[in-house]
């Protein structure tokens, strides 16, 4: 795990977008794993601007999102399909047939989960997975106590996640209480991954995920055993880390990151 601390949330999002763009330029047929949520909105805004201003090409890219609410149709404005179409897919040159999210309205949800795993496998696996983190340590919707080997499945959301996300629903009771999510094991199989967290509300959970023990109680801590994982933070989200100076030194001296200074 490599931790990169940026001065502001905007700088952190810009760096995440530049890294994704670099991956896409190096491999135009990239299989990209995507996340939703407030943190990702600025990443997608930068990627959309790179497409518009620099011609960043998404035409051969294929995407798989981490999760989708059970019971919400793609056209529902609270669905993650709707979020992705608004924030990214509708703003870049990607064919919607190359973008996939779990189908939360499938009649047989277990079959949908199996087919999602099979579809990822058929592409050869996710090359680059983008991740956010919930205040309870979830990645995707892998809530605390998710097995570190879990696969795509239906997850009942925790009270913490429900209260984190209810603000997006005009009627909070309308928020689904279940979602389909890639598993922690699915995420760990991505070839590279990047977790982005910003804001002081994430400082406590970031300290536990990055410097605490690997534990299913904090699913994001499983990223410590991912062979190529970067964690990009702003100062506020990094506030609880004890080794900040070391992480800064490492970023300044690591040749892999030189192009991003
Ligand atoms: C959603 C997802 C979640 C979010 C997390 C943080 O697709 O993967 O794990 O990344 O809940 O959400 P925000 O950015 O809204 O704090």
C-alpha cells in the first residue's frame, strides 16, 4: 500500500483522475472498476474535462461498477447506473454496452451476482479499480464483517451506511436496505487499485484501514494485502495517520510517482 497525501480534496481528485488517465493512455482497452459517491464526483468531472479538452479516449475501455442498490431500475435517479450516466458515461466517448453495473432488479439476484463475476473474468479481470471508503470502513458495499474472500453478492446495508446515504433520497425511507456489491475477494483480484478519501469525516476510518490490523471489521484494511494499492488522501482525511512524514518522503522519492509531482 502506498499513501499519497495532497493539500486539498481538489488536488487529491485531480491526482486520482490523472492516474486513471495515465492507465487509459497506456492501455486503451483498460478494464476499469468504478465507484460512486460524493468523493468520486470531482474525479469524474476531471476525467470528463480531459476527454473534452485533451481527447482522452474511452472508446475501447470497459467498465464494471462496484455496486448497485437492490430494487432500483437503471432509470431511477437514485440508482448508481443513473449516477454513472450523469457524472461520467454521458460525458465521455464510451459505449454504454461497454459499461456494466450489477442489475439490482434481476429476478434471480444470486444468478445476477454469478453472472457479474463471470463477466469480469471473461474480460481477463479488472486492470484498475477505483474505490472510495465508507465511514464504517466499507469498500463497495462490503460492510464490516464481510469475508476477505467474499465475491459479488447481495449485502444487507448497515445502519451506518443507511444513515450516510439516506441524504440522497427525498424520502429517506425509500432508500433500499440491500445492494449487490463486488466482494472483497473480487476487489483484491484487481491488478491495481486506488482508494480515494477526502475530508475530516474519513480521518478516523482511514487511520484504522491504513495503519490498523487487517480485519473484516474494517473491510478497507484488506487493501493492505493488495499487491498494488495506492491510497490518495487530502490533509483532512490523513489527519489521523501517525506516519504522514514517511508517506510524504516516499511519494517524493518513489520513481513510479515522479511524473505526478
Ligand atoms: C459506492 C461505493 C462506496 C463509496 C463510499 C464513500 O459505489 O463504492 O463504497 O465509495 O460509501 O462514499 P462517499 O464518497 O459518498 O463518502
